[in-house]
C-alpha cells in the first residue's frame, strides 16, 4: 500500500545567531603569563630593596591585587565557556539551516512519533487482510483497532473467490474430486477454504503436538487416509491399541492398507528398525516408490517411560535427515517436544529433524519449543479443537482440519477389508519359550482314586481287589472305604470282612 508522503511539522525557525567573534590568537595566553611573571619578579626585587614598613604595605597591596585578578580571570573564563557552549548548541541541517540543539531534540521526538504512527497503521492494515490475523500483535485481540477499520477498496484488483465449503458427510471424496489431495502432497488443513498442503519431497518428519482432546488424532487420521488412498506403505505404531478413541482403533477400517501394526514396545522398536532398513536399501538403489510413512503415536510417552531402546531413538533423527529424498517419511505425535520433557539429547535433536510441525492447543512454553517465536507460541493457547497452527516451509498458518469418519476411511481403503490388530507372532513364541514349564498336577488322594476306580468299572469289588488294583496298602484302603461309605459317596453291601463296594449312580 503506497501513501503520499506527508511533510513533517517543523518547529518555528530559531532566531539568527549572533555574529561569530574572531578567535583569540594562540600566542596570547603564553605571552600574558610570561609578562605577568616578569612583572611580579621585578616588583619583588624592588620591594626587597626598600625599608621593612614600606615592604609590608606593598605586600598588602599585592595580595589585594592578586585576589582581584583571580576573581576577574575566573569571570572572564566563565564568560568564554558560555560563549563556546552557545556556539556548540547551534547545528546545521542538511539543507544548511542552523538550528538550536534544543529545537533539534523536539524535532527528533516529533519525527519518531510520526514514523511509529505510520508503522502501526501499516501493521494494522496488514493484520486486517492477513490470512492469520490472530498471530499479529496489532490484531483485534491485542490492540482492538483493526475491527473498526473498513477494508480498503483497491480499484482494478481481482480477488479470487474462495472455494465452496465442504458438504456434510464424507469429506475425503469431495477433496479428491476437487484435486486438493494427491500428487505427492498431503493436505494438512484448510485456511479460509484454501488448501494447505505438505510437499513430501521436502518433508522429513512431521511433528504433531497438542494437549489431550485438542485434535491431534483427527489430524493424523486425515494424513493417514490420504496416504492409504494413494497406496503408500504405512506402518502404524500405537502403544494403546485398546483405547476406543485411540489412533489404532480409529483407523481400523484402514488396517487392510497397513503393512505393519505395532503396539508393544518390542513391536514398535522392530517396526522402526524395519523402516530404517527400507530407507537404507532405497539409498543403495531399491525402488523409491511407493512412499513409506511411519506413524508413532504417544511418542513423548514412550520416551518418558523409556519404553524404546536408546539405539532405536538414535535412528529417528538420522532417518529424518537422510530418507526424505527416497520417499521415507514419519509422523511423530506427542503432547509436547520440549527439552525439559524429552531431554537435551532427543528433544533438541528431533526438533531440528522435524521439517513440518502441526501444533494444536498447547501451553506457551511447550509450543515455543516447536515454533520459532514466543509471539506465535502465545497464540496457540486458545485454539479450539479442530484448529491448529501449521509451520512448514513458509510462515505459520492457522488451519482448520476436516474431520474424517468411517465413510472416509472406507473410501481411502479402496475395498481392502480391515484386519484387526494381532500381536506379532514372533513375540508370542518368544514369550512362550521364555516361560517356565507348568508344574505337574499334584497326585490324587487315595479316596479319589478309589471312587474313580469304582466308577470306571461299574461293578462291586471287595477291599482286597481294590487294594491290589491300586497297589496300595490293604489297611489304608479299608480305612478309606469306611470313610467313603460313611460319607455316602459309595455303597457297601454284604457282611463284615466280606463287604463289597460300588458307586451309587442313582
């Protein structure tokens, strides 16, 4: 916006300066000192040759004269200093106009105030027409000014019409029909109806940060649906597979398009190593298509709890910096990525490795770690769910994330049936091999063995036969038979010393 320059108000011209006096010659002061010294010496010699009373009177007169001379010299010196100060206070501007230093100070203050006023006016106008006015210090929230400023009318300027809003229902087919997704791009969200896309050729890792219930899962689900729609290889790691609102459960309709699902720390570590192996082989000449997308949910939680080995964590920054050119990318999701939470080793390293960041509602200190300025970090505190700040190759942009649902996932899956998460079979075998063998069951008691013997044969037997078949002591068998008969578990018939025993099946 060009404005005609306004002449600055100048103070009234200063009165003409008094004519300059010619400077005193440089030899005047040394000559005066020499003459005064010679005269004083001569007077002293004359006084010494006179009588003592006359000498005392002369000394008194000399002292009075000396004091008067000192006072007079001091006054002349002060007058000379004042004249020099007056001359120093007069400065000359570029156009030759003399001006007093006091007027120059007033002129400087006026010029500074006018310059700042123009600067504020330009910033207010820029904030009013910016796609992200909330990030300006001169916005409606901070200054209260732009809301009352009407938008300027610019003749001859063509303003592109915003695309129509998305219709209710599945949004992914609508975005696909408009051509806003695909072509090596991932749609992160919409800014005033304009798609904000991430070019994967220039993307290493994407960091998605935000507090709970701020929309992180919705954002990652949108990115995953696009990757599945275009046939990317996707590896999804979620340490909480059984949460109904977790990423693994939410994206279950897409599971048929995932080549690896990981939930336990061992599975997640193996998945990261596998993606690193794919990237190394692609650098050595393997085909670079289709792209590979590694997604790690609850990354900050995994680091805090030390659920991943240090060598696996060391792989991530190297993967972010080396594999973007061969189509291997990653999305890491966490509540925050601050140095205080993740530590100096992983926090700062991953911050530098993440080329794109999507920040939802977050505390200023945590957001400042992901953003380049504290001014931007203060703005994400009030973000509503479904809105985020995208920081990529350009300046930060406030975006709205379309919410995808089951119909969008089914459209992205392209008919591939979902498959539920199943633990890694190698882990199940390893765990089973590591477990000790179960202890053998304790031997059955004599009473139970007798009941089982009689029930299996179904015929009455005497004590001698039962003891012989069980290989037990006859007296112990007779005592057990007596207990069982009194308890009613077996029936006893015949005479003493010739009883037969059987199990009553009625």
